[in-house]
């Protein structure tokens, strides 16, 4: 049986992203984003509605560019996420900036764990990997399931390779999160 098209697309993207030289990441992301923006018509219309909600004065040309930018940013997020397992801890630390890390370390010193709200505004995996690889912290992430199931399993594996324990957002998530907090 052939793999689900979404699964096949993400896996192909993974292979290409890891093979790209650093200087090609931006143009590749923009190109993939533009293709996705044209191929995913329903999502494109949704992004258009969101852009117009927050930027109602956009003309048609500006709206088209803004939507392409959203798709390019999302493609860039995935390209960077796919490349992340090959980033060394030293390189990761050089590329990260943090303010207020002491809030996390202080909470962990108290032995109660720490909950971080990570809005999905970028590659949250980078922050989680940085905490595990550079600072030796255990990270448990509650994530929504994606379809198809083989894609969800692959995402779990990708994140596990970064040292992230993935907890599916379901009826057991609260128990798993409490267990992680108790383990600090």
C-alpha cells in the first residue's frame, strides 16, 4: 500500500531539507511555500481571511504577497525542524538567544517541574532541543495528533530524536503531564 500523500510529502521534504546547503534554505522555503499556497486552496482562503481580519486595508496584490509570506514562513519552519537533528549542541547554543532562563532553572531547583506555554509562532522544537541538548533538562511536550497516523508517528520519532518526550493531547495527557511535573 502506498504511503499517504501528506506523509510522503513531509518525508521527501525532510530528505531535501537535510541535503540543502545553508545558503539555499531561504529560497527553497519561499519556493515550497509558494507552491503550497497554490496547491492548498482551502488553507489559502483561510489564511486570506486571517490576514484581512488583522490587516483589512490590504489590496489584492498585498494580500497575495502576505499569504505567500505566511506559507513561506511555515515551509521555513518545517525545513529548519527537519534540519534540527543534525545541529550540534554547540551550534544550537550559538544560534539561540534567551532572556529569563533563570525562571525555568529556579522552578526546577524547587523540584516541582515547570510548565512553559509555547505558542506555535515558530519552531518550538528548537527551544525544546536547546533545553535538552545544551541545558540537560527533560522536556515533555503535549501535542495535537495529526493525520494520517503514520505522519503523527514520524513526528513523534523526530521529536524523540531531539530528546523530547511527546504526550498526545488526549484523555491521558493530564496524567502524563502530572507525572512529568512530579519527575521535575
